[in-house]
C-alpha cells in the first residue's frame, strides 16, 4: 500500500481533487438549476395571474366618449378609459409587484397599426405614455404582429423583460381586442441567491479539500512511520537485517545482470566482552553504549565512498557493505580503520567506556554470490577471529 501511494501519489492526489471538485460543481449546478427553476415557476405564476385579470375584459373594450381611441389621447387613463380600471388590472399588478420581489414593473401596451403609435400604461403611476424608446416600441410592435411571447434580456443581464400578448375579445379579433403586458424582472435577487449557493459550495469544497489533505498526510505519515519501524532498528536508527539484506540482494542481482566486475565485502562487527559490561552497568547503560557505537560506525563511513551501508544485525553485532575495492590490502586498511576508531573511549553521562570490536569478513563473488552464503561465511570468520583473539579475519577456505 505504501509503495502504491509513493509511486502514484501525484496521480492519486490529482484524481481525488478532480473528484472532490466535480462533486462540488455538480451539487452547485443542481442547486443553481433548482433556484432558476423556482424563479421560472414564480414568473409563470405572475404571468398567469396578470393574464387572468384580463379575462373579465371580453365585453368591456369600448371607444372613448369623443369616438377617438385611447392611442390618440395623451390624458389620464382613468378619465379617458374607465373600463380598464373597473377590471382592477392595476391593483392586480401592484399586488404582484408587492408579493414577488423580482418583479420590478408591470406595464400595459396598445398599438395602432393605422398611426403606428405605441402607448404604454405604467403600473407605477397609472399614466399614459406615447413617447417610448425606439427599442421598446419595436419590441411591442413585434408582439402585436407575431402574437407570441417574447423575452428580452436588458443591460448586463441584471434585468429582463417579458412581453405577453393578451386578447380580450375573440382570437380572430382586430388589434382593438389586444393588449401587450410587459413585465420587467429584477434578476439580481436570483443572481444573489445563486452566488450565495456558489460561495457555500466553494467553502464546502475547500473544507473537503482540507480534510482530504490532512487525512492523506496522516495516512502517508503513518505508512512511512510503519515502514521505518519495520526496516530500522528501534534503538540505533540503523537499517535492520531485513532492509540491509534486501538492499544488498538488489545490488548483487544488478551486478549479475550487467556482468559487473566489482568486488564487494561483507563486514560483520561485534562488540567484545559486552556481557560483562551489561552485567556491571545494567541494560540502560548498555543500550547507550550500543547507540554510541552505532553512531561512531556511521561517522566512520560517512566520508568513505566505499562504505555503502551500515546495519545492526542484532544484539551487539553490526554489518557493513564495503564495495568496489581493488585489492585485499585496501580491504585490510578499511578493517583497521574500523578497529582504530574504537581506540577512543565512548563518553556516556560524563563516563568514558573503552570498548573494542572484532570483525569477520567475506568477499563477493569469491566467497559466494548470494546473501545467505556471504552472511554465513562472514559470521564464520567473525567466530574464528574471536577464538583466535585477533581484531579481524577475512574468510579463508
């Protein structure tokens, strides 16, 4: 699992980010569509109510007392055309404006093909207007001619106007029987609600991303920690036998595949007379001595390009891989360097401890081409060196 995350972590992170933001975006789009659908239904209800208010006008449309149509007048609507006020159209418009905040204005239009005049009756002051912007007049004329609903988006999409043809007489009647209702909508309310939902989903997305980042970081940290504990010695922090063996095995296999003519040595190092130290000073001091000895081994190999790896095999035994040496004399010098490094005492809690090491060495490929054989022969050389009471011994058949 750790290797998978380590190898594909960027793909995993990017994929997860795409999934998180895709879910947030889909939820936002669904919420947005719901809001837009809600406003659409409200508009349909407004349009239905305003058209319905004209249903009582079927028989009431008449000319003015002086036998001139309203379009030819520029006086107050209530004086010239009291029949319209009787059906309470303005009252209905005012109620709709009051009940629906997105409805900005409701206007009524009449058009005379003979004079090409468009008149507008506003719900705001119930007045008659003959001078209209050319664009608005053309829109109304288009409705009268095509007899179809028309939606117009105004400046910067913040407002829109819907034109509805309304017939108060027979469907095949003349223009005298027709009105156009213009409803101006304020879209800011809908946009504000959509923006609020969008910001909410952005915040939720960031929260999900933060939780995911913390979760992923925690998992990766724990996996790394578990891997470290599995492959490192808990006391010294050095590689343990498993990690050391895996690394060395990989190196030897590469040498075999590429036919590399490289000499490698496996050096076992064991602290002498450690049982006596443990019995005299106790486990706590003994552990500190092991840690200090491991640190000194690391210091020795830190500046040596031939020293590839150091590990704690177990107890007071350490292993070192010494690679790419030319002659046995060079290997002897490396062994002597290790022995001499421990001529200096280890300082622990203001006390000085003198310890010594014994080394056993096997050589690749002379003494073996696999890990097990090299380990066995290095261990045998170490055992023989202790019996002969010599500092180090290279395996010899």
